[in-house]
C-alpha cells in the first residue's frame, strides 16, 4: 500500500457559514456522510470547543471542495456536551441513534471523552471515535474503535517530572491536582516516577473541579516548603484560578502544567491576568508546536497550517488555542484517509487498518504515528517536549522548547 499523505496544500476560499458546502453535480447524487461534532460549546470548556469546531469545519470545507469522503459530501452534525459528562453521553446517543452519524469527533476533556468512548463501545454502532482524551483508561480494551490525538496520562506525567527534576533542578517538588479520575491516575504515575528517581513529593493537595477558590490548598503547599509545583488541571478556568490565588497570597512560586497549559494558554492568561499568569512557566507540548531558538522560522508544517487558517477565518479570535484547532483539522484528514484506504467508514475496518499500517499515515501533529493493538494515543512520549514562556511565542508562532 502506498503511503497516504495527509498534509494538504489545497487552496481554498473564504469560510462558508453552512456546514455542508456546494459539491459537483456527480457528488450531489449521493447521500451526505454525517459526522458528529460533540464539542464543549458551553460551560467552562466553551473556548476549547470553539477551537475544536473551527478545525473540523476548516478541514471539512477543504475535503468537500475536493469531492468529500468516499465521494460523499460531509455534513457536520453538532452536539454540545456543556463540559459535562452526563450531557456528553446524552448528546452522543442522540448523534448516534437519531442523527446516525458515521464518524464521531468528540469532547476535548478526558472525563466526557472517556464517557462517550464507553457509550460508543456499548452501543456497538461500528463507528470510529476521535478525541483529545489523555485518560490512561482510554484504551482499545475500553473502546476498540476510539482514538485520541492527546498524549496519555503516563506520557504527560513523564514529561512533567523530567522537567521539574532535570530542567528546573527543583529540590522540593509539589503536586496540585483536581478531583477528576484522570488526575488521580496521573498522581499515582508521578509518585512512581519520583520514587524511581529516588525522590518524593514534598507536598500534595487536591481541589474540586471548577472550584472558585483554591487558597487553602496553596497555603498548605507553601507550608510544606515546596519550591516548584506540578499542576494537573482538567479545566483552563481552574488553572487561571490557581494562578490568581497564588498572586493573591503573595507566593513566589512557579508551576509546570500538563498539555492544557499550552493549548489553552490564551484562555488561562485572559482569566488569570497578565501578572498572575507569569507563574505558569511551562507545559507539556507535542514537538510539532515548538522549536529551539536556532531552528529556522516559518518552516514547520504547523506554522504553514496556521497561515492557511488565518485566510480561512480572517476574523480569528486571538484568544483561541490554535494547537487545538489543528488537532481537530488533523482528525478529519486522518479519518478521511483511513476510510478511503479501506473503502468504508466501518469502525473495525478503519481501526485494524490504523493498527496494522499506522506508519503509512501522517499528520501535522504527529508526523510518525505509532498506533498499535494496545495503544490508540497518537501522541506518544517520544513526540512530547516541554514548552516554556507560552505567552511569548517565536515570531512564527511556535512555542519555545525547553532544554535547547
């Protein structure tokens, strides 16, 4: 089988408001191919949902202009999980059984993503499901036809601990996390990594997801004498709250966060304020979104993509997370390529194709896919790095890569 190349250089026109675009007469004789876009359009994750939908909309605009998927025009059927697990499952069932979507692009956050993956698996609808889940429980055993463009929780923990010990040279590392199941799993992984490095966490505390104030937890960590904090937060609003409360108690401490600290940085900065956000000095990033100072400007596929995005969406919101946009753009093109490789949107056929031939597919986010029967995370540990000073990107928009 010849290598399937996803990095498209297709020209495209201005953004259309309709989600189903005009097609050649020959293609219009076929029924549209419905795909579900189950995003967090309201609630604390609304800004991330808007970025996700934009990436998907741009990709499908280009795909439809080029003939669609399997010769069928693509119709995006939208859902809103309201950044809530229960709503996510309800909306997923509506998209699956009432709208009868044939591919599902799901929530950006792990709790609703995992819930939807379970729902898709139990209903046996035979479709593929794509999200940004980082939950370690997001496995082929749980949902055979589900895939994530996000890194696994284990990979996130490894990058964060390595940064704290080897780059920051922190002596007394603290850990602050929310009460989501995924965060608890990452905590256990971090404890194990610290132990393997002959270290122990100097202080640990937990807060309730979407808590309006975390001052008590911060005061506890400060009493423990920590000199650097690893922050595991599911919600960008929670991260902003941590930064604001840190400033309010006058604590001179720095934080490194998970991948959300990078992809959602504009939202965090807006809600935390320009001085408070400076405490967040680093976050986990895929290498495609970062570069060393000596690397040439404007040469990466990601940078080239962002230039096309600005033409597609001339009034692009400066607060939107471009890295989230490109991940959903990638999802659309990868699912198209796999469906056309097997000649069907059948979930199991697409899954087996990816598991057996992932190296033949490429994306902007992950140039080298390593999908296997036991791993459906596209961003492996080898594809990750730490980004620093997220509020001051390079001239080409790439984040500054740590350690170079």
